[in-house]
C-alpha cells in the first residue's frame, strides 16, 4: 500500500465556529471558556487587553478557529486526519 502525507490548513467557517465554540455567557468566566475550548481539543491562543488577573477578565471574542490536517492518502483510506485545532480567545482584563 502506498501512503502519501501532506499538511493542509483548513479554516473552519464562521457557522462551524458558532456551533462548536461555547458562547461566553455572563455566568461563565474566562477560565471556564478557555477550559471548555481545551476540552473540545482546541489549542487556545489568548490575547488580552490589560494586566488584571484571569478571574477579573471578560471574554470579548472567540474567533479564528483553524484546523491543521495531515492528509493520509491510501487506496483504502483517503480521509484527512485532524492533528491540531487552534482558536483565539480575546480577553478584557482592565477592570
């Protein structure tokens, strides 16, 4: 069996992001949102405004979900295998 490997980056559409990423509700802390995303398999990149502690931060945006896939092409298996998912969480820590 012959196997070819390639790496491809696929940007997940906004609708997919809204379905998979949890909504940051008023009762959900920044730490909870980050933990939820990590629990879904995302590598979470955090950008923040301000220097306050994490327990005082407010999530202002969850965006840029990307999925890095490794294509494994063979005669009987041509489905891409996700290897890493990344998402960005923006925090306001000025309060």
